[in-house]
């Protein structure tokens, strides 16, 4: 009788531990999604204003207005060691 109660108690503890891990995972996912939603709202607000949209258009589409020039600066590649 005591062993049956002990096994049931161990099973319940194992289920509680598993549920706690699942809850922790879900909580972390919710936090990540909330952070992404906040970032997305900031992006939407920024891109809704021409002062924020124009730099994004320049950088992503490489599009410029009349009388503008786009200068693309790339890092210099490291020189290859010369062979003797």
C-alpha cells in the first residue's frame, strides 16, 4: 500500500516538474513575442513618418531622389599574405 502511494506521489511530482518546464518555456516565448511586438510597433511608427521612412528607403532599396547621390562604403578586404 505504501509503495503504491509512493509511486503515485513520484508520478505526480514528475508531472509537476514537467509542467513547470513547459510553463517556463511558454513564458520565455511570450516574453520574446512581446519584445518583438514592441520592436515592430516602434518600426511602424518610425516608418509612418517620412523622416524615418526616407533613410530606410535609401538603405534598403538604394533609391535616391533627384540631385542626391548614394555612396556605398564597404569594408576593405584584408590583404592575402603573399606567397614566398
